[in-house]
C-alpha cells in the first residue's frame, strides 16, 4: 500500500493515496518513504456519468422527491418530535387560587352592571316621563354601541379564534384534511339554523294566534242575536277589501289605518312614543297584529343571539380560570371590559321586547353575568389536567367559536343593522345630528372590541 505525504503536514501520512485527511493517518507511519499521487476520479468517467440518460432521470426523480416532500410538509423525526411537544400540557408556573376566585366575582359584577344597567333603563322608561326624550336618545346610542360590540365580537374575537383552532398542528388528522374550511361550514350552518328556527317559530305563533282569534269570534257570535250576525256577515262581504293608508298624527308621527274584513279599524303607530321629540298619547284603537308578529320575531332573534354570546362567554371563562398569575391580571381587566360592553348591548335588546314580562326579561338577563363565572369555576377545577392543545378540546372550541360567529353575524346584519338602521322608518326619520351620533356610537363599540382583542 502506497503512502502519500501531506504537503501541509510532513509528520503525518495518509493510509491511502486517495485520502488526504490527517484523521486517517496510521500511527505506525509517521513518515512516508514512498510518495504517491492521490487517486482522483477519471474525468472521462465523470463525463460519461453526467451525460448518461439514466443518471439524468435519477437526478430529476431525486429533485422531484425532495420538492414534493417539502411542499407536503413531510415530517422528519425532529419535526415530528417538535410537533408532539407542542401538544403536551404545560405545567402552570404559579397559581393564586384566592386571586382567581376574587376575579370570578369581579367579572360577575361588571357583567351584571353592564346588562342590568341598560335593562333597568329600558323597562323603567315609562316611570321617568320627565326625562323620556333623554332616556330614549341614550337607549338609542347604547343600542348602536351594542350593535358595534356584537359585530366586533364576531369579526375580531370569534372568527380569528375559530380559524386558529382549526389551523392548529394539534388538530386530529381526520379534521386536518378540511382544516380552516370548517369555520365557514359551521358558521354557515349556524346562520341557516337561526333563520329556520325564526321562520318556523313565527309560523307556529301565527297559527296559534289565528286559531285563538277564530275561537273568540265564534264565541262572541254565538251570544249575539241572529239579526246582528246576519248584518255582520253582510258587512264583512262588503268590507272584504283590505286597505292600508298612512295619515299624519297630531305629533307628526306616521300612523297606519288598516281596514280588514272584520270591519275593525286598526291603527299602527310606526314611530314609538318618546323617539320623535314629544310623547304621543296612547291610541284608543286596537293595535294591528303586524306589530305583535314583529315583536315575536324580535323575541326569538334576541334569545338566539344571547345563546351565541353565552357560548363565547363560557369559553373565555374557562380560559381565564386556567390562566397563570403572570397573565391573569391583564386578561381579567380585558375580559371585564369585554363583558360589560357586551352586556350593555344585550340589555338594550332584551329591554325592548314587548310581549314578555319584566320578570322574564330579568331572568333572561341573569343568564349572561352567570355564564362567565361558571366557566371560571370549570377552569379552576380542571387547571391541573387542562391542556389547551388537547385535540378534543381544540375541536370543541373551534366548533363553538364557529357556531357563535355564525349566529352573531346573522343577528348583527339581518336583525340589527338591517331592521334597526337601514330599513327602520324611525331611524331614517331622525335628525342628522342624532344619526351621526348613532353611527359614531356603533363604530366606537366595534373599536372597543378591537382594542380588547389585544388581550382576549
């Protein structure tokens, strides 16, 4: 075996003429007496290999395989181990149980203040006739602020959270194939279900009211003389045409006089008292059923909206309950503002419902401030085993956030912005100053939720 003396290190020789690295020197040969040249690949052989079609095909396939593996996110053992570590539950560094329990009551107080403040202002409006105009304008601004809060919650809080959950690397493999598309799917399902429930509920109520009205008419006719019944039948044939005509009222409201087949004069005051500058006297005639059907629809829409808000409140309550001390104070303050603003919006919407008693309104309002503290209690109780990156928890939170976003989107645009703003005769008849103030209030509500999103 020939030995080659390294020009850079005379005291070291290589074991083979093809090796010029000092690491392969044999200790037995510290000097080389038989110099030789390193064996290099033949240029002719290298040229033949590079021009060979088989070599080119093999090189192309290797390149395609490498690019495909990178595009498909082929996991190496190191990346697989790193992804697995991300889904492991982290130990909570420091946790003050008394501080978390105190935070529960703080959230309860701020949520209750937000919703019951505007609710009591709405239900006691008739008792404060001296300030009726001021209260009406304040409620309008609170309502517009609430619309902005609800829209901001859907756009800035629920939707990004849902995309984050369904885009998580800890999402189960059978959910990853559709991934973030599940957000739109579940949101769309929620919006369709809300519309279906409202239409179905409205149809059932109309049938019940129609049947009740028919039974009352039959009882009334059975106790009247036959001549009166005959005259009523003749008059009903003559008055079979249903005529609706608007007339101005003394207070410059728009009243609708409706003549129906029952020969009953019905007046619908389109603009409620207290919103036009002067309180109008109570109408002595019967209010048309159109108003009651519209109120029934608002009841159902408000209840469904509250359900969507409660889903979100429960999730942020659990999150607050498992949050360690170093982040708890900041998150607690942000959630308090979040809950108070959202409660103000919900309180105005519940307070405007006309077909339910004040006691029922208060019970509906009570659900909201209790939901987040319940979530905090759940978070406190499971803090030792809670894993925010658990695959089942990610799927559940993603579905709830998506459903809540769909519900809030539907209500914010179809029930609130459309009916209360764009197509509302009352709002369109307001002064320019009050309209500008209303839009500013709505934008401030959305901006408040955008700022809160820095922490929540």
